[in-house]
């Protein structure tokens, strides 16, 4: 439905607006689509680049931790190869020789002080005695805790190679809540490689955290180290910090364990994962001999935020190109619409009767031919109008002569009718007077054979006509003439006042049934001569006046009188406003003619 309404509006719109609107919609749509594609592609590239950097960072951290553990391995070998420790353990008990024990204790204390990533050392001899050195060691540690630990048999099977266990692998070696990693290995006799005991060196969490010192501590980014069982050893941020940045209802440790499980079997990789309502970019690396996993967690919103500048720049570039294209489209549309606008303007002038040719620089063969054809059409129309005007002038003159030819018999019939009535009545003197007035009337009207006469001659004819009517109706009316002397020589069509005087007598005074007065006047106006015939007879209603002025297409019989006179004036002067009727029912009528003040030739 809305498509139909839109189509209807567009069909009535200007072509320039349609072209501009089309290009605007096209450019906006392409800009939006391009921006979305650009944003998607740029974020994918950024995601890949960031993940590669994250993996490199993880590999760097992994290398540093590998180095630290390898150092701890080397130092542990130094400890277990200590001659005093070997001597003491060969005796079967750490407490067998107190002097040697003192030397071992001194050596281990110096070892802990000189090695920052060793917080405590535990030794289990073959007699199941536990000996410990360190600041956070437990006062007592039952030997069965070590012997029954899940890793104990594994250490024996390793035959001197070390294993790593988070927080002692179930054996609590240190007080406090922070994590630590226990490097555990079998102590063997340097001479015969027999088992002498178990050595445990505990590496505190702070030693692993020192690896992160050179890592950017972004508020939204976290790096987590997981052991072989996907337990969190340490992270760039504390658990408290993580909870502030992730939804409260998400268990961070559980999610990290799941992430570790998902990456099992791969050395490196990255993926997008949604935790709660937040999407994260997770990078992973596991290039080590002890199956630890290094995981980087970056909120995807942070990548979007960091990429926003480039995305904005890209959008501005696309928008700028769109604006340039839109401006170009407007220019192209103007090349198309300007000739059309000129044609439309010219067509509107035609509605007003003004025929102007189009003079405008056009582009394109089609528009040049269109404008050329239009100008040829305008030229031909002008010629045709000129021919029609000449033909109309000829027709108007013929019509004028026809109307005049109709009026003369009309007047003669009425006059002869009057003479006949007087003769039948035996009024010979009146008949003589009437015949003399009729002769003077026709002498003025016909003697010179002209259809255009002066106002003086027209007034004389009216006087003779009213003399004739005065004989017929001696007590019915009186006459008043007010003619300015400077109006006598202006020329008018013959017999335009006489029908008005006749109308005033028959349809005005006689219709009223009382004596009245007929006033005939002429005075000069601005560029015109104003003639009027006035009576104080019956008058006319507005409907009657409107019928006379509007109803032009009447028969010949109805053309005599007012309508015929008005039509003759209209044809002769080519003006529909050359006459006016002022009348009020019961008070009289005044007919005014506005004649051009010039000596108009026949």
C-alpha cells in the first residue's frame, strides 16, 4: 500500500527531485552497507592481528616461565647433589647426624634466600621423616600425607625427573591463600642411583606474577595460566578484578576450565566465545613439556572500542566519497533538468498567451533536438496565430456589417408601424412631422454611405428617432441631452445609441406606466469617451442584467436592442468591458458605454 502511495507521489514530482532522491537513497544505502562491511572486515582483521599478538605475548610469557622452571630444575639438582644432604639421606634419616643436619639446614636457608622463586623446601627421607625449610612452612606435616599423595607413585616412576603440582597436588606445604607450584622429584644416591627420598621445592604465585610485569595491564584484558588439569595457577588479574569486569552470575574459574578443555590437543589458536552476555576473543598457547595452558581473554567490545577510530576514519572516507558522488549526481541531474525546466517555463508562458522560444545551452543530442523542435513549433504557432487574428478581424468586420444590416430594417419596421397607426387615426399633421423626422433620420444615416460616424451624427439620429416616438407618445416621456462639445468629433459605429434610447422608452418608461425622462450624455474620460443613456422607468433585476450580459448566443430576433448593440460594440472594439448596466428594479436603468477616444476608421 505504501509503495503505491510512494509511486503516486514520485509520479507527480519533478524529475530533478526524483533523480536527486534516487541517488541520495542509493548513496545512503551503499554508504551504510559499505560501512557495515568495512567494520566487519576491519574487526575480523583486527581480531586476527590481536590474536596473533596475544599468542606472541603468551609465547613470551611461556618462555619466561619455562626459563624459571628450568632454573628451578637446575637448582633442585644442585640441592639433591649436595654432599651433606647425600650423606645424611644415606644414613636413612634426616635426624641421624645433627652436625650434618645443621650444615644441610644452613645450605637450604642460603638457597632460599638466594633464589627468589623458591619459598620453601621439603625433604622426605626413607624413614618417612619430613624436613622443611622456609618462611611459610607448616609446623608439622605428617609423612603419610606425602606418601599417600596421588603424585607419589608418579614421582617414583619418573626416576629423578621432576613433576609440577599446583598447591602440592593435594598436600598442603605452605600456609596462606595464594597459589604455589610444587616442583617435586626423587632424590637418588649419586653413586648407585638408589632412592634416598623426595625433594619438594615450592615456587610462590608472586614469582609467576613477576612474568607479567612487562605485560600491559589493560583494564579489560586478562591472561590466565592453567595447569595440566586446567586449574588456574595464576592470572594477570585477581579473581576480584575479574568479577568486576564480568557478569556476577558467571563463575570465572569454571569458564576458564571449559576454555582449557576446548583447546586441548592444540598448541596455539584463538576463537570468539560468549561468556554470559559478553563476547570475548580468547587466544591460547600450550608449547611446553608439562601441559600448562596460557590463555588470553579480551572482551570483543574492547577491540571494537580500540578499532573505532579507524572505523570512524573509514566511515568518513566512505561518506566523503558518497557526498562527492551525490554532488556529481546533482550536477548530472541539472544537465538533464535545466532544459526541461526551460521548456516547462515556456509552456507556462503559453498558458498566459506568451509564446517564447527556448534559448539555453543544452548537452546531448536528444535535448538539442527537443529544444530545436520546440522552437520550430513555437514559430509555427506564432505564424498560425497571426493568420487566425487576421482572419478573425475579417470575420468580426463581416459580423458587424451583418448586425447593422439587421438593425436598419428593425428600426424601419417600427417607424413605419408608427406612421401607419397615425395615418389610420387621421393625424395628418403628425404623419407629416413623423415622415419629415424619418427622412432626416435616414438622410443622416444613409446619405454619406458610411458605417462609422461621429458622435454628433449619432446624437442627431437619436434626436430624430425620439421626435418620431414623441409623436406616438406625446405625454409619455421627456428628453435631456448633456453632450460635451469636445466629444462631438469622435467616431463610433452607427446606431449604438438609438437602440439604447429605444430600450429606455419601451422597456423602461413605457413598462412602468408613468411619465419619465430619458437622459443622453457624453463626456471625455482618460483616453476614452463615456456615453450613457439613462431612464427613470421600470428598471431591471440582477437576474435580468446577468441574462443580458452573459447570454450572447441568441437568435436574430433577440439580437435587436441591448444584446445586439452590446455584441456590435464587442466585435468592433474587441473588448468585453466596453459597456456596463446600472439598474434597480422600479427606479430606472443607466447604460454606460466606454468608447476609445480616437478617430477610428471604418
